[in-house]
DNA sequence: CTGAAAGCGCTTACAG
DNA sequence: CTGAAAGCGCTTACAG
């Protein structure tokens, strides 16, 4: 059996109160007593039970993190950054992969509430379906706006996408197409699309948009795009993986990049930069997103009066490679 | 304040004992009482506090997961698979990214012990440095052998690597080189390397090995490899990212793949298959690794007598693309 | 079928 | 400087 504070008290010949005070550096303790307690702790290999502490304090120093899938490069990195930053602030992370399934999300929410997490960071689609249990739980969302009361942390997708379109335009592209996943799960999709359309409109160019939902459909849609737009000379993609697929198809068709066609991706995760360093992409500030989300969640948890704006739109940066 | 079992008892006009029995479906309860309790629960929006339950049962249904970094595609996927499978078995995951730093590892181990996790899944380098606290904690490691008592789950790296070498040989390669990260952190590196050497020896071919440790060094080493071995016609890489770098450099030098040079990577994660579908690679059965690790951990946690072998070497499969 | 009591491992007023 | 007591929110023998 694991030793408890009682065992320590017995061995050190003091009360549990005293042991607790030594442990928490609280009140006055004679040097001798303190020393005795510490030797007992060491001899017994005693480690305080955080469950009991949390129960008393009504604070677990644990945060629930909901993401769709850590296999996805963006979320894998985001999870890393959030967990690492939390650890530096003495918070633990309970990780939940929701796959954007509404039933999983609400089950996880219930589990996390039951686990008495101090707060929630959510970057998952159906965030608006909060159980009653979460009414008073501090929450911050990433990329998914829920309500005025819940802080939102997000890349400035509109501005980032506008930069992409403007880069293509400035390089002389005349026929720029936007290819995207179907904007069902991601609120950011709408922003990207709007930015593309606005950017085109300003230059009095016609918007051409292709959207797909599944894997096979993606390939078909890309082929269709090339078939139907032989004059295309610029493609802005909603993510790097799509951009890679576009580039592959273009090469297959003998279209030279960046001479005849310029391509820009989106996200700029570490993996895609390593695997496709040549890709020009709009990079999300993942580390900054993580830190901002954690900080503003902790502000709510610590009950700091929050008159700050509760939306953060973080700057995106174009990483220019060789595809533009 | 969150309602407690006491509030429910008060509202339902029964004792907390009775509420608890309703909650846990234990003992006999009259239909009427049960109904009353449920309406009280619903009206109050009551959710049991798992902290208190865990404290009593000495069981948290929580597992600590230590990986180097979820940004890495392999660990991002592994984390997803482990967490998802655990969730289906009603276990939570506390995630820790160790970056293979020994000090972080041992700090996380202490935190997890304090959190009373029921067990640990470790896939991190210094696993042999267990604190005293973990002496009796059920542990399973992935890819890092610690001792006979601790189950190890691993891909069959030796056999997988041998397959790779044999594939290159069977395709007629005469000068096969092995490029790898410096085998400091990964025990698997040694196995891969041994398999390469054995495979070469069997065909009476000379082994040529290049190893690097950092990012810049990788690039230099790859260049050196080509400079020093103009006759190279096969390269087996310790991971897909290295393989991609090799391919990029080969193309730059005008070496045609797979005609003049065949390249095989290692890991076969989802991202690299999406971003570089043409790469031939030795794929790790990530889903199987996750399930095996979780299952054998739960066996230990559930105290099932374990006369089973405590090492699992899971089969790897070559995914043949267009680089061989 | 139901409740009072003790206890899981801690912490903190309170009293001395 | 130190300890006895109550309590965090549960559960489970035990008794009726």
C-alpha cells in the first residue's frame, strides 16, 4: 500500500496536521520537527495524494483539451504546445479526440465535468452543444466561436487568406481559383473564402471556388478544376495537404510551377514544411494560439475580472517557398 | 456551487446512502424512491464528483501517457489511437510530452503518480529512470525496453528493416546505403541497423551507414552520402522524413528515381502517405501498437495473472509506392 | 427496502 | 510551535 500522511505522522511522531503544514510550508514549525517529518517522508517514499488535495481545494489543476484528432498535423502541434505550456504552469491535460463527432464531444464534456477539470480548451466543431454541466465551467475555444461570454482564440484567417490572394495577384496571376474542404466543420473556412472573394473583387476578378468533402472527392475535384480551367495560373488552397495534391496533379499534367501556375497552401505545420519545404503557405502561429488560449483560460479560472476583449485574432504570416 | 449527493438526497427526501445506491444500481430500491431520486438528479443537474469516487475506490480510470512530442506524426497518431481506444474502455488519458528530456520525464512521472493514475504507457527515451514512486505502478512501454517485468510493445523493427533491405536487393540494387538518425534516443535504431547489416552480409554486400543528429547535419550528411558514393543505387532511410530529404537531394542532382536510385522510408504515418504517396515505406501498425499496449496495461491493472510473454513484436508491412 | 456511521487522504480554522 | 476535530463528496459494510 502507498504510504499516507498518517504513516508519515506516525513515523515522525507528530500529528497529520503537522505533516501537512510541513508539506505546504504553512505556519511555524520547529526546525527539528520539520527535519523529522522530512526523513519520514523520504524513508517511506511518501508522495501526497493529489486526489485528496483536489477534493478539499475544489481545484484539480487539470484542463480538458478537446481536439478533433491529434493525428492531424495542426492539432498534433497545437496539443503539444498547449500541453507543454500548461505543464510549465503546473496544469495537467486530459486529452480527448472528438473526431468532430457530436456524440463523442458531449460524452467527453460529461466525463471532464465529472473529473472536475478546472477548465476546457475546445477546438472542435459542435462546441455550441454544451451540456448543462458546463454552464459554469471556464472555457476557451480555438477557431470555434460559441458566444460572447466564451473567449475565442483564432488565427486571423481573413487577413491571412487575403494576403495569400494578394500575393498571387501581385505576382501577376489572372485566373486564381480557391480550393477548399467543404466548410462544414471549420468556421475558419468561411473566413478564408470570404477573404478570397473580397480580394478578387477588389481587382475585379471573378471568383472560382471548388469545394470537396471526402478523400476521393478531393482528387476528382482537383482534376475537374484543371479540366474546366485550362487558363488557371494561381490556386489558393485551404490547407497544405490539398496544395500538395494540387501540385502533384499539376506536375502530372506537365504544368510548370511556379512559371505557369502558382500555388499557396494553408497552415504551415512543421511536418508539411519538412516534407514539402518548397510550398508557399500561410502559416498559423500555433505556439501563440496555444499560449493565448491557455493564458486567457487561466485568467477566467483565476477569476480575474475580464474586461478584456474576448476574441483574439492572431497574425498569420506567409512562408514563401518555391511554388509562387 | 455544484450540487452534491447531499443536495440530491435533501431534494428527494432520502439519505445519501440511498442516492448512492440509485447511482450505482446497488441493492434494492423501491421504484418510487428511485424515481424521486432521478427527478432530483435531473432538476439539480447533478453529476457525481469522480474525485470523491476515485478517492474511495483507489482507482481513477486514468492512464498517464508519456510520448516525446505529439507534433511528430508517429506520436500524434499513436496518441490518437491510444486515447481513442482508452476512451472506449472508459479510461481517461493525461498526456505528457517529454521531448525525451530526462528531467521532464521524471517530473511527469512524479506528477502522474501524485495524480493516482492507474497505470502508465511510456514511449520515451529514458524510461529506465523510474522514480521510487512508480515501483508498483503498472507500466507498459512502447519501443523502449526497460526490464523483464515491464511489458514492451514494439513493431518488429528487425524484420521490417530486413524486408526493406531484401526488397532493394531483390530489385537488383548493388550499392545500398542506410541513413539514420543517430541511434541515441531510439532503441529501435539499433534493430534497424542490425537488420540492414545482416541483410547485406547475407548477400555478401558491404554495409555503408550514414548517421546524423541534427537538422543541418542531416542535410550535410545526405550530400556527403551522394558525394562519396556515386554508384549508390539503393537507400534505406530510418524514417520517412529522411527519405523525403534524400529524394529531394537526388532529384536536385538529376538522379532518376526509381530507375537509377531506389529509396525506402520508414514509419508510413498517415501524413507522410498523404504528402508523399509515392514513397515506398515500411509501415508501423500504429493502431495495433496502441491496442496491444492498452490491453496489456489493463491486464496488469486488473491484476490478471500474467504468464503471457511480456514482449510484443508486431508485424510491419512494406507499402510499395513509386520510389522502388 | 432504507439510513447512520465510518472512512478514502488530505487541509484548515480553531484552540492551546 | 503543535494537535483534535471537522469537512471536501463520495461509498460501503452494518444494522434495522
